[in-house]
C-alpha cells in the first residue's frame, strides 16, 4: 500500500480515495483487455477464412437443393425470450434509477428549504 501511495503521490488523508481509484482503474483495464481479446479473436478467424479452399470443396457455385435442406428454427423462442428478459431488466433498472433520482431531488429540495429556514432564523 505504501508503494502504491508513493507511486501515485497520495497524501495520508487521501489513502482510501487513491486505493479506490486504483481498484477502479484495475477493473476498467481488465474490462478493456477482455473486450479487446473478444473482438480481436474475430479478426483471427476472418484471416483464416481468406486462405484458399481445399480442392475437395470445389470452387464453382452450386445452387442449394431446398427440398433436401430445411431451416431449423427451433431456437427462435429461446432467443426471443432472452431478448425480452434483457430488455425488461434494462427498463426496470432505468425506472429504478429514475425513481431514486426523484427521491434524491425531493430530499435535496427539503434540505434546501431547511437551510433557508435556518438562515432566516439566524438573521433575526
């Protein structure tokens, strides 16, 4: 901890703040690295697809025979359900943030009124 304080140049009264800022920075860095790795693997897969196709696959276009192949859409209800859950959760979160923001605003107005009332009482 002392080395971290020296490195960041923190003063003793800022010890907890610097520790928290360092923790947040570490988490943010890990998240950026994880996203970069996830996005970077797609580029590797695309680069592999540009190689020449083996001779056994052929190089000419052949139309698909739709009588032999049918699309399997059995996973669609699960995908729709997952999207519904995600969007419902997002809207519920946004509603709760808006509600809490309204509560904080109301408390702030009460506090301002109390301060004004106190200031008027002390002026007399």
